[in-house]
C-alpha cells in the first residue's frame, strides 16, 4: 500500500526566529516520486522531518491518506527515512542493521527471510556479515536503504542520501534508487540541492527558497517555463544567461530590448507573448537566455524567429560531447546575489586588535562578489540599475553558448550569433516572469 501525503500551509520556526518553512502546500499522490530541491538552508530537510514526525508543525496541517496526522507519533506514520549520514549502528552487522526495525515491530517474528530478500534486491548478500566500518560509502548507503526497504513502508523519505559519495558512485546509485522506487511503487519524497539529481529522478520537482515554495512541476516544466528568475537560475547547466535589458516600444518603429551596446529586435507582427512587453516600455527588465537558445551562425541565414548578435570569444570549455563558449557581447550582466537562502545574523564578536579586514575577510568578500544567483530586487524598480564594475584587466563574459565539440574559435575572435526568440525569457525587476506569459504555467498547488 502506498500513501498520499498532503501539506496545507505548513510553517515552522525556531526560537521565535524567522520561519524556516513558510506556508508550504503540497499534494503528493500515492506512488509519486517528488523531489524537494533548493540551496542549503532553504527548509527542504525541515519539510521532510515534519512529514516523518521528527519535527513539530507550528502552523498548518499534514494529511496522510486524507487523515489529520500532525499529532501522530513517527512510528504511527508507516514511513521509512534514509539519512544523509547513513545512521547505521557501528556495533551491528549489516544483517542486524537491516533487521533491527523488523525486530522492533514484531519481536517474535524471524526477520531473516525479509532481510535476505532485501539484500538480494540490492545486491548486497555478501555484505550481510560485515560491520559498517568494513564497508565503503556506497555499500553503507545500500545497507541504509535496505533497512528502509525491508520494513515495506507506505512511503520513503530520503534526505540527500547521495551527497557524501563521489560523483561516479552518485550517478550509479541514482539509477538504482530510480529503478527500486518504481519497482516498489512506493511514494517517495527526496531532498537534494543537486539539480541534476532532481531532474533525473523526480516525477515532479518542488523548488524552495528561504522556506517559501517557488514552483512545483515536472522537470520539463520547471526548466522550460520557470516561474521566476530564481528557478531559472537554479535549474540548468550551465546556468542561464541573465542580462539586463531596457524595453523600447516606439509608436512608429519596431519593439526592441536593448542589452547595452546591442539590442534584440522583436519581429513584427508581435507574438502574443512579446505584446506583453509593451507595458514595460522604458523600464529595466531581466533577459534570460539558455545556452542552447543562442547558436553560432556558420555562414547560414537566420531561421524564422532568430535575431542577430555579435560576440567576442573570451573563453572555451571543451566538455568532450560539447563545447561551452563564453562571449563578450557588450551586454550588461544582471547583478545577482548568491543563491543560498538568507542566513541569520551572526553573533557579535570581540573586535580584534588589528584594524581593517584580514586576508580571510578579503577572500570572502571577493568570493561573494563573484557568485551568481537570483536577481536583486530593486527598492525603486523604475530607476536604472547601476553598471557593474568589470574585473581589472579584462571585460566580463556575459553570454555562454553551447555548441558542437568540433568548433574552431580563437580568443578575441568576433563571431556572429543568432538568438532564438522562441526561447527568450523576460523577467520584471522583481524577478517574476512576464514573457512567456505566466498564463502558460499552471498555478502552484493550493
């Protein structure tokens, strides 16, 4: 039996501080694989722990199969949890670790058959008599998963179970988790900050930031139609190009989006989405272009819906199956803070005898200035954004384009580019998407 999980305006805070989870509403269907995705500190693990009963819910309701479950004990919820740090008993063998919850549930029953069946499913029969200290990270994670699977729960909760493993093993276990959960047909809620995991595993992805649910949808939906600039920037590799633009819509001429030294001319007649930009006349907007929305013009004419740009090659990243080319187009990159959720203010510390910033302070300041993330929300949206200061000695690359691995370009080469306006995102000064029309995206679950 699988379980339906519903959260209705669930909130959580600690010690009278700000809410770490703020009115989150989600409906998870029986057998669904839902991924909670977001940066560190966004509240996704807290949501998971509230579902498990390891954290109390301050406000809102948790429903399990339609029944009010805020006050249920963890043991009453029939939910198994897989932790980030494996949480195995070091003095027990793998067999005893897997069988421990079975002995607690039914002391008189023999857990052996279910332990053996689970071990065969996970391919760890030869590890059953070993202790956790004798296992690798991947083997320990399989044992931890076996402990959850052997219980035959109605739902799995997985809290970043692969984050402590190396990249190759992560990819392998990711495929195993996907296959196992679909074979078992059990409702699964999976927490991660890795968008690659989220996009490859989830039936749906719920993106959180600062405890607030930003968007829920299939991996294809959240990538192709991000609700706001945070979702657009957090999902996708390489990160979406975010440029500052200025909409110009003269009565006697074509509408354009100025990017600084160049502009995007919108073809006439205007599409329904592009018509929405008229109300932004004279205002700053944020232009988003995925790396695949721009192509290098190889002596070919523009296709319908493409408009030209020119870029200077600054850097090339050869990836084997593709090449990422960094261009300077003279555009104005959006000034963005870090993607991490807001942190509480640090406690005051004693002033050091030595005045002025130290080496670590200067390194932190420099690292913070180079990070990318969601666009700054302006206090006065109609005022123009300040020009960012380029690093000394070089102009900033503002556009990353994905192209074929056989491309032959040189640093400083001027290259004609073509932008596909069908994949143009435009966000307002507050980071909300205005093009394509927000009507193209289903509302968040209520």
